[in-house]
C-alpha cells in the first residue's frame, strides 16, 4: 500500500460521502464540509481498508494530502468488545 493509494481511496470516499466530485488532496477537510462524524467514518473506512487512521489535528488543520501523509497505524489494542 502506498500513500498515493490511500490518498486516492480517501478522496474517492470523501467525494461520495460529501457528494462533491471536485474534492482534491489540496483541500482542507473542514473547508469541504467534513465534520467530526465524517472524520470518524473516514477513519473507520481507512482502518478497515488499510489498517491506518488519520490524526484529527492534522486532518482538520492541513490539506487532505498532508493528513494522509501523516497517517498512523491502527492500534487494535484499544478496540472495545461488542
């Protein structure tokens, strides 16, 4: 998995979720209409698909490309039982 693959998948997911085909890696998550629930759902998607999560501070404060570049491995030890 490359960062480019993760970014492409995250952008496709966001374009669909936010119904905005114009979203690019240069955009800021909050500026395109993202919010805390969208962030949580995006991290669920990225965790399930790639085993990574995005940092909230980076995702909210920088470009989507920067957020993906700063990805972190999913820490499954923090999972809760259902």
